């Protein structure tokens, strides 16, 4: 799996959010290291699924856009008269 480089400021915010979650939802206090390890674990476990879903969503959007462009090209076609024999 590709390694995701998260900016330090963003990672610190994520760590803080995980710590707050554990405190509010589970009444547990965890340190920064535990929160960071939890984030890394979740990214490794969930990351491939989320990445694949993002690719599926992007692929569907591209197909939709290509179909729209194809329709627009048909609109641009000029009528052709049949020659009499």
C-alpha cells in the first residue's frame, strides 16, 4: 500500500481528536503515542478499502463525464443529405 504522508500539523490534530474521542466516548485517557499508533493502525487497516472506493467513485464519475461529452458530440453533427440517383 502507498504510504500516506500527513503534514505534521494535521497529524497532531488527528492525534488530539483521537484522544478526545477516547476521553468522551470511552472515558479512557490515552497518550499521544497510543493515539498515533491507533491512527497508523486504522490507516493500514482501512486505507486500502477507502482508496479502492475512491478509485471506483472516480471511475464512475469519469464514465459519466465521457458519456456527457459523447452526447454533446452527437449534437454537433451536421445532417447529411442523401443524393438522388
